[in-house]
């Protein structure tokens, strides 16, 4: 009889957009199970009919369970927590894989599974997101918020369908690595999902994220006071990982900015690696995408808010930048 585990179960989340190749990757990883170990898989199908489970090995040290209907990343946590607890207690696996639906936001699932409640049961490994390399050139595909959220949540990105990538895909891949350098520590190209388990079996390292009031507002708070965590606009945030910082601001979409003042301000900045912004200006909605080689801006679609992110490796006078940024606003209330 198998002894009860005295240590947490190594747990991998395999995320990715619809059709990216998550299940193919999972099949190849499961084929690497050492004899004598038990591995478990919790799959999430958005519909009510499970299909992917039939594609994975059954028995002989494998325990595969499906959670049907809805997304375990976004809907009530209770069904997922019950299913996961039962799977760990009944199967006592040596390793666990979780495959959310392609419509899921893995950051929300990761947030749930790194709560104190799970720490004695789960040893979270690096979150993996699978992307279809043959579609990297498709800007309509890659500009979707869900696609971007899955990449931001990833510590490791596995690129599938690499044999179908053309020159445009290869160029887009280089740009993608640059754009997500803060979040993604490892990029792996996989032929037919062939990735060694050791390549993804590394500890989870989260991005530290702080949402705080605008710096001008922070100054008005008393020094000993703990800065409140907020989510309502406007707010300022800082994300740090791998020696990089993403410093950002979000404002109401109703705020309008002077385009030329804003452009001048952004062009004056120094010691940055990337600047991205979307603003409601007196010239219409404008998007800014600056890297050290190119300062690109163009008209864009209306966004849910005004926002800007600056990626840097150096500490800067963000208070002064925020002050200058707010001076670009032309409809102060």
C-alpha cells in the first residue's frame, strides 16, 4: 500500500490559447513518467463533454480527472478546490499537471493555488504557456487580451508548430521575447511537443505586483501609514521580476490628453527598455510602442482606459514623470 505523502506535490500548470498544443505537450511530458511513480492530471473543459481526457494515458500510474463546464480559472473556486483536494488525497500523486481551458486566465488559477491553504499540499512549479508559433505573425490573434494575459502569467513559454513557422513568425517571435522579457524567463521551441520534463521542472517565481494610489496622492498620506491596495482608477502600479521593473499608470478613459505634449514627454525619457501606452488624446485614441530602435505611434481603437507602462532596469524619478504626465491632461476636473 502506498504511503501518505509527507511532502507537497510538484504541480505544473500547462496554459495556452485554444489549439495551441497544450494536450500534445502534456502527452509528451506524461510519457516521461518514471516507473513506480503515480502522476495525476486535472483537465478543465469549458463544455459539458470531455474529449481531451480520452487522449491521455489511463491507468498504470496515471490518474486523469476532468472538471467540466465553465473555467476553473474564472468561475467559483469551490468545484476546483474540491476536485483538486480529492485528486491529491485519493491518488497521492508524485507529480500533478493542471490543464486549464484555452479560454482561461491562468494568473487567477495561479493566485488561488499559491495561497497559504495549498502550500503544504502543492509545490508549484513554473507556469507554462503554450503558443502556436505558426500564428505569431497574426496580429489580430496576438493582440487579444486573453492571449496577452496568458503570456504575462507565464514563467516558461513553449512554442509549438515550429516546423510551420515562416519568416514573419520568426520576426514576431523575436519581438515577442523582447516584449515579455520581464515576465518570461525561458522560451522553448518544441517539435511535436517534445520537451524534456527537466526543462520545465523549476520552481515557480512570481512577479511582485503592487497597485497603489497615484504617487501625488501617496505623498499626502502620513509616512507610517500602509499604502492601500486599490483597483479603482486612477492608480499606479509596479511589477518586478528577473531584475526588471514595469512601472505603469491607468486612468479613466474619459480623461483626455494633449497628443503633442504627451509625445514630447515620452520622447524625452531616458534609460528605459520599452514604453507602451494607449491614450485618449485631442487627436483621437493613440497607441505608443517605443523601443530603443523605434519610436512608433499610431491611431488606435478606443480602449477601456488610458494606460502606460515603462520597462526599466534603473530607478528613476517616477514622481516627476507622473507630475509631467498629468500636466498633459487637457480636461482636469
